[in-house]
């Protein structure tokens, strides 16, 4: 399935690192590009999994446990 220009799902390891960094820096507005990147990753995962939130959570959990 083609995701478009903002596909950020190159590696499940960088995905986990992006979410950890976003969680740590949520208080700082300078981290806005990181929030946008994380949003794009989740949106692309929803597209890949047919808007099935349970499946997206499983994908995220599997990427967290393997890193």
C-alpha cells in the first residue's frame, strides 16, 4: 500500500526512539517537528492497518519489545 510523501516508517527501532523523545520533550514547543513526525507515523500505521486501532497498538507494542 502506498503511503504518500510523509512515510516515516522506515525502521521500527527509530519509531520507538521518536516516541520516547517526543514524550520527554512534550513540554517544549521547540520540539514541534518531532510531534508532527510522530503523528505522521501513527497516521501511516493506521492507513496500513485499515484504521484498526487494536492492530496499530499491537504493531507499536511489538516494535517496543524488540528494541
